């Protein structure tokens, strides 16, 4: 099936709605950057790392699933995902789930034909020509050449990804067919959207309820119980040599090929999203001629930065000799050693240092041994550095007398927070009890010493105008009249809220809104059925992940 898309570039693109397709086949993730899933060093591609439906899954199979999930989400969002520990775990979990769902879909007899694979790929917005809106083989070829290799993929594996998607799509499409919407549900949703809701509020001000001033003894107790809060972090004292990128820009020569390559490799930076108000609008890309002025200085700076890096690396190479002295070697290269930098911690930006350079991180990876006291070139936007560690100053907790003021303030803040929390609980219970006894919200809150306010009515087409509008609307749009909503935390304190009146909307407008309401409810129910089917498939798969043994 390799290179199917290349051989059929003239086929008319499919009219499948991408939003629906991607909603059916992609699991939910947070943003991440591509990485190979963690593996013990001794693992080989054919080593089993778990089972799905009782069948062994090899490292290679899992890696493929991991990359496929990453790839689909990157295409859906239009940018490469950024990876951290949490999102890498989400990718791993989704890769296992994809293996289970794919196995189940194949077991149900679903397949993907070459024509359908081609149509699905040609329908992707990233391959559309920005002028014509039609499939553009050049965009496809650029994607194959520039993006996929970063994932260890090629055209054949890309087509394999979409073959799997089509198989999964067919299975989940069947799963969603049982969704139905009743007239009662439509009617209820119509009123939730259109009834005018009038909300009353009362603020419990944080500044109005504070604790008594804490004593010195209380501050001492707080200090004793929370020593890490007052700990001064480990700091480092360094010397460094700086290489200015600007000093090398005159040595740079830029070619047309460089400009074109940077444009192709960063095409998503120049993406123009479709107009949400125009159903016929599609995403497009700014032409090279329009962005050349921004690309050329970027290329010049990057090339100059590389020359600065090479110059810095020359100093690093000279320091490889354990007998070499940092200042002597810097002087031999006609470089000044900067020595007057104040000590800094790992979480601080060192004084006078390019904030885009990982200077602190590089420093705290060093030690004072002859081969580890100096860094590799540390690259920033405007400067490249070579660092020489002089000394690390250990973390310590200052004596109470030194931080007495800070301890007093922290102890007072804790006491104030406790006093306010207790007051909120007391007033919330007081107002809630009064409402249950039939007392109006205005009277109940005034009795509690709070200022009452009635807000303008709101509904779906007439949003609430208030600093905490979203939270208030969320807590009250389904709330019965006269009940107390869950409290709303604000920057000023805690807001109590209750529904004063619910003006029922005229159902004469139901006929016009019915198709949209029904479609939205149906889509939600279909999504619920798909999720339930996926969860059932994963549960049936009885996924077992073998424990990865550390390298011996």
C-alpha cells in the first residue's frame, strides 16, 4: 500500500467532514512534544512489553501506536505537541487504548480500502492549496519530507495510520447509531437555553473578616512547623565567557534555498485559520513572498548563532585538557572572563544573562571536578556562553530572628485564611437555612450583614454581565428558584448566589431552534455511546503491561 497517495494525486478529495472524523477516532490529550515512549535500554523492537486481548504486544507495535496517536493529534491541532511527564503518560495510555480499540474493530471485520485511505488523506486541511482550497500535492510532499521523518515515519507508515483510523471510524460509527433524542429532552434544553434567569448575589468580603494579630510566639511556631518555607536555596558562583551573536552576522551568507527550506519547515507558523463565520472558508497559508521579510533576519540570526556556538565550542575543546586553565584558555582566544556575577539559584535568571539561555540549568549540572567544572556552549537568542563553576553554596534555613518579619506575615495570612473560611461556612449555612425556612435571599443576606445585589436577567442569547459571569451562570442556569448556589470564589472573597426569578420562554420559538438543539443533543449522546464502546473494548482487552526491569 506504500505511496498510494503519491500515485493518485488527481483523485478528487473526499467530502467527509474532518471534524466529525477526528472526533470519532482521536482520544483526548493535553499538549505535548514528540518523544519515543520510555523503554529500558535493553529492550528490542520484537520484545513483548504487554498483552492486549491475550496477544503479546511488542515494543515496535506499541511505538507505532504511540506515534500514530501523536501524529493524529498534531494534524488535528495544526502544531507539534509539547511533551511533559503528565502528557507523555497520557500518550502512553492512549497508545494502549488505541491498540485495544483497533483489535476490536478488526475483530468485527472492518477493513480500509486504498481508495478510502486516499480520500481521507486528501481531505485533510493541511494538504489544501491556500488559493484553490483543493488538494495540493506539494503540501503533501513537504509534510512527508519535513515533518514525518521527525517521528521516524514515512509515506507508507502515514498511510498505515489512516488505514487504522478508517477501521476504527467504522466501528465507532456503528456504536453511535443507537443514540436517540426525545421531545422531552429537546423541550428541557430549549428552556435551559432560553428562560430568562434573574440572579441575586451577596459578597462575603475577605477583608471584612480577619483574625486577631498573631503573637511572636505564634510566628515562632509557624516557623518551626514550616522550615522549608523559609529555606534559602542552593546557589552557585560562576565565571563565564560570552560570545555575542551580533558579532558574527557579517560572516553570514544566505541563499534562496535556505529561505525556502525554513519556510517549508515552519509552514504552520504561517497558517491562516478558516473564517468561522464562513462555512465555505478553509485554512490557508501566507505565501513566501509575504513572509520573506520575517524569515531572512531569522535565518541570518540562526546562522550567526551557529558561528558563535562554534567559537564557544573551540574554548570548550581547549578545556578538555585537565591541565588547562579557564582564564588562560579564554585569553588565548582573546576572550574576557566575566567574574563579577552575583551568586544565583537554579530558579533564578543570573544577573546580566540572556534570559533565553538555559544558563542556570547548565550551571547546576556542573560540579567542581577538573572535567566537570565547565559547560558545553550554552545557547541563547543573542549570546552563547561557556560557564566555569567556582563554588556551590548549600541551601540553608536562616535563624528565626533573620526571617521573623516573614514568619509573622505568613502566620498572620494563615490565621486570616482560617478565620475567613470559618466565617464563610457559618454565613453560608445561615443563609441556606433561612432560604429553606422561606426567607427571601435579600432579607437573609441583609440579616447576615451582607450587601445584596440583583443582577440583570440572562439566558443563552443574553449573557450575564458580571466579573464572575461564567461561574454564576454555570451554577444557576439549572438551579430552582429560591435555592442557594454553590459558593463562587472571587479575588475579593466569596460570592453567595440564588435564583430570584425564572421567566419561562415562549415555546413559539421552539420550532426554529429544534433542529439545532436536536443535533447538539444527538451529537453528545453519540459521543457518549462511542466513549462507552471504547471503554468496553479497552476493558474487554484486559490490557497487561509488563513491568520494565531496570538495566542491570
